[in-house]
């Protein structure tokens, strides 16, 4: 680790990716993630890497497929509407078991929506990134430091499980400045014996492919992949708890809204309300185990999101029907204030408190 | 008691700035926070201040976010009609020319132009450069030793010619705005001064002042954090020599601050 510098979230994602061994970046400009591409355009020539502004988001994701198949650490990034365009390519990558990192710096939607921050792509990232039975690991940083650190984890997990990995950020995280200590440059990269690097006449062909001419072969592949998903679900859940020990009201929030929720929790505690915060760091796998651990004290849950209520579904799946689960959100590019969240905590407390 | 009285007098070099002040520099060095402080402080000195938000590059964290507070302080804000909307378009306010002329002709008026980052952001200045150069003006090149791509004085110096080229303006002063937000301490300030002096030497442009941010406790406009209190004391007691030290507030904040 070096010294602290000031960086925007978008810049930190780019700078850390290069230090994690990423030498191929393919992208297309879109607010609010453009600084990431701009940074890559400056740095890649200096480190012998490739920055390529593709003609579209669809081209960029297919370039990522190609680079990943050839064994490179590669990345693409966009914001919500652009990420929708990448859906097909991500499905193909999952189908061919290719590792790669996709960054989504979310903005308001649907459609062109807004250039302001949102968390409206939770369902897309965790459930419906593309067609077919597949998942991608999804990380949700909430500081610029975490954005830098998580890019390392993202590349590592992509290579380990042979899957696309998404960093789900939002316009606020991408645009804001914070002090950050960039991780050291990575040493050795993992061997990729499956990569299409040329047989040199010495081995069988490696093929990156998602097409199966026999249905039973495809089913067998899907079953094999599902076993990997089971391992991910078991081993890769990450979350952070804050004031949860005696929490009767448990807030669940990720990314930028977790920073707001945390401020609200501190204020509510000053009023004597027993409230805590569970922050999912991985959105898929959702940190079900950590959430289950809060059931002992919890009388109610409040999912705080910058959307109309998406992650709240995952909270309900874990919590079940016995304890009330509510959602508080602002959406369409509006960021909730800590006071608004505090008010939601107060009214939930009035409802369930003795 | 408000933040202004805690921060104390603003350096006389800032009070003596000409009536047209351009602020430009690398992305994220803190141009907007510096411009806001200058606008509020000159207004408090009794000046009639117009703040121009000329950022055509980035729709986030800009002067226009502070429209209500600026208006309350009697400061006129000229921003693109698209500011604070979801329209990401490079628009300029039509009243900028007349604001520059007015600042020149009316006693006590000052026009501060907060440009977007890098040469791209400085491009929007080109349109007004002729008018700006017709009279007295200052062009402040803001630097920050802790921005990742301009940590070396030479790197910061190398960016200026590109900005001067696109803006058709020459920097008249360097402004040192080295900080680590609320983690700014003595060593950060010290390092910033050495850095900015070296940038000024390379460019042969004088160093105007060193901005030192004083963070307040969450939700307060007047209660300094212990770290900020300590920083202010060490500069006040000259443990830390800082020529033309300008204590500034942190106006550019995040929703949870």
C-alpha cells in the first residue's frame, strides 16, 4: 500500500484495476462513469495495455469476451442503459465460463432515465443480467477505498470461479472524492490452462463456447455450474454489521444508501431507538447468514434503497413472514437524506415498539 | 458565531484580486470549493459577487448545487439552464458576457468564473477570453499535491499549457489547494506548500495563497472537529509557516456528511 491520495470513485476503480493486472479495457462513454474510461485512456498506453473505445457497449462486452477467452485480465464499464446493452454478452461469457469484470455506475432508469445516481439495477445485477440459468458475483462498495480494494477481489473471484463479476456502484460513489490508498501492483497472475492461447501443436484446442448441440451436454454443464454457484453461495457472502448486537430495528442497505442509513442509525441511537445496520457487501451471493443472525433481536426490518424496493425481496426471503419487512426509498436520481431515513426509523419504531 | 468568524480574516491578496477572477485546474483539485469560499468571503466583505458555474464537463458536485445558499448570501449564480436537471448538455448561461462587463464597470463588483476540469473544461473559457483580457483579471491555476495523476510538481505544471491553449488565457497565479478532505493535517499542508512552490517555480507564475480546509462536526457550521482545531492552532501559532494561508470551509459535501 502506498500513501493516501484523493480520487474519485471512478478513477479509483480504473487505477486499481490496472494494479490488479488488467491490461485490456473496452468501453463507451456514458455519464456518470466516463472518468473511468478517461482514466484508462491515459494510463493504458503507459503500462503497455490496451484502451479501446468501442463503437458501442455491445462491441465492448464482446471484446471483453475475446480478451477473457485469451486469458487476459480485462474489464468493461458503463452505466445502467449501457449495462443493459451488455446483457447478451455477459450471458455468453457466463455460458462459456469466462472470467471478466463489469462495472455498473448506476443512474436513474428505466430507459434513458436520468444522469443522477440510483440503485435501480439491483434486480438486473443479481437476477436478470441476461438469459439462461446463470449468476454473476456482485460486489457493492460504499467508499472509494472499497472501490479500489474490490476490483482486486473481483478479478480474483472471476478467475477462481470462471464467472463474470460485477461491481455495482452508483453515480454518487463514482463521482465523489475521498482519500484512498491504492493497493500495490499484483505479482503473479494465475495460470489459465483453458485459455485460447494457441496449441503450438502440443495440446488439444481450447474452445470458448456457449453453444451445445446436445441438450444433455448443456444440462450437464448447467448442473456442473450450479455446483460452483453452491460453493459461491456458501463461501463468498460478505457483509458488515453496525450496532446490530441489540438491534430491534435492523436496517439493510448497500452502497451509497448504506452511508446515509448509517448516519440515520447514529441519530436514532441518540434518541434511544435500538437500531442497527446490516450492509451487504456482496449482493449475489446475498449475505443471508449474517441477516439470519439478526433474527434473535429484530422486531422489524427496513430496507433502505435508492429504488422502488428491490433488495427488500431478498430480505423477505431470509426473514420470512413472522417479522415485518418494510422498504424506504427515493428513486429516479433522488438521494434520500439521513433525516428522511431517520423519520422512517421513527415511524417503524412507533409501529413495532412496545 | 459562524464559520467565517472562526476562520478569521481572509488574506489581503484575495481581497485585492481584480474584478474578474477565473478559477481553473485539473479535475478534482477543489476548484469549486475554493470558488465557493471566495464568493462567500468577498460577499461578506461587502462586494457584489457573481459566481459563474462554467462546468460543461461534469454534472456532479458543481457550484450550481449550492444555488439556494448562494442566493441567501446575496450572491448571484450564473449556471447553465441545464444545471440541476438530468440534462447532460454543454450549455452556457447567456448572461456571462454582461456579468463580466458589469463587474468591470460597477464599483465593488466581482465576477468569479468556476471552470470545469482540465483542458476540456477550460475550453468553455475560450469563448469569453477576449472579453476577459480586455481589462484587469486574474486567472488562478488551482493545484493539489494529493491528486493521484498530478502528485509530482512537474505533472501539475505539464497540464497548464494545455489549459492555457484551450482557454486562450494565461495563468496569473497558482493557488495551493492541497488537502485530504477532513483528514487534512499539518503534514498534508506542509507537503502542499512545498509542492505548490515548486509548481510556481517551474511555471514562473507566483503562488497566490494556500487554502487550508477546516472541517466542522457533522451537521454544524461552526463547531470545528478536534483535528481541524489543532490544524488551525498550529498555523496560527506559526508552528507551520504558511504564506497567505486561507482557511476555507468545506462546502462541497456528501449527502451523509
